[in-house]
């Protein structure tokens, strides 16, 4: 039986667990997209096109039903590949968490960029957008969002989103940000487990939307069997929760592939493999939403 093989056991790391040896080796190429960073960085513009609000979690321990804690946060590719696209297209960023504490990152997920040889470009990017280390609180971001200081909002993926982003302890700030983005059709971007954040929105917000996101079946099956997760995740899975809260919502992807859904203001990706495609579509959507400036003749 496969579970008897130590290489399929989640690896103990201090006071928590990271994916097993076999999961890290066999799934390395799935932890991020294969793309050419130079094709994005070379045409980088110095034009300032607006600011994106990036909302994430500072939580890094996701407790399984068996009590074991998965060391998580935001997947490196799922967070920084879309940001690379937007940053090179001329957008700036402000980062926010419920507490104002630094974003939690899945450091072990660097295996994806290492495999695809995109690590150097992403590390350089992280030096250009250091705000994730010192974010503001989401309740500070709310009045700025309503005042029109941001042209879009991005919820990066990673299992860390499953800890509390569906109901963040921020006095309803994330809920109001999502509601305002929906009402004003402000570009809203996410991928993989990031759609868990949409659960914070008021009922009715995303009824009937088409979404791409990580399959519940993988978190309940293959990820446990392979030792990617140290046990069965607790509670309701992401898709089940979203479909229950927002009647008529459907998911376009069956697997954690590179699929992207674009439905009204919402851009969503299936998993880490979709990070490149999500970045491409985010830049297009932000450009479409930009106000048109007309030069008047004098």
C-alpha cells in the first residue's frame, strides 16, 4: 500500500509538515508555470498606470483533521508570476493583510520556479515590490479602495488562504472591498485556492459566476495519499463552500491545470500552472478598464 512508503509521508519541519519527498519530486513542475520571464521583463514600461491592492494572509499553519499542521502560506508562483506581469506593464502594488503582519509564503514552493528556471526573475521582482513584508491592514485599505485609489484587487493562491481568508478577522473590510469591486466592476484577480477569499463577499455577489480554481477532490484524495498534505483538511472545501454560498456558480476546470476563467470583473485561474495565463489576462483586463484620455485641440 502506497501510504506505507516513508517517501509518501509528509515531511516534519520543526513544528509542522511540508509536502513529502515524493510529492516535492514528482510535482515539482506543477508548482508553477513554464514561461520565459525575459519576454515579460524586456518590454517593461516606466509608465505608471495605477495601483493594485494585493490582499493575503499572514497565517502559515493549516491544521488538518488529525491535528498535524501543514506549513503553508502563499504559493510563490501563484503570487509573484501574476505580479511580475502587472509590474512590468506599469502597475504598482500595495499589500494588505487582516493584521498588518507580513504575508506568509510557502518557501518550499520555490521548487516550481527552480524547476522551470524562473527563480532569478521572481527573486528580483520580490526586491522591487517589498511591500508584502510590511503590509497595511485591510481595514486601512478599505477607505482607499472605495475612494478609487486602486485599479484592481488581487488575491493570490496557496493553501494559506484556506485558514481564514474566507472569513478574515478584519471587521468585514475584505467583504466590503469585494462588494465594492463587484458593484463598480473593478478588476478582481485570483487563482488556485485564492477563490476561497471570495467567500468573504456578501451573499449574492457571485451568483451565477464562472470560476476557475483548485479541485476539492485533489485536496481530499491525491494530496493526502501522496503526502503533499499531512492529513485530510478540515471543514468544507473551497469549491463546496463557494457553490453553496453563491447559487449558480460553476467551475470551468476539472483539474489543476492552466485554465483561466474571465467572467465580468473576475479573473480566476485553476492552479499554479495557470499563474502565467492569469498574469496575461490581468494585464489585458486592467488595460480595458483604464479610463480613456482624450487630447483636446487648442
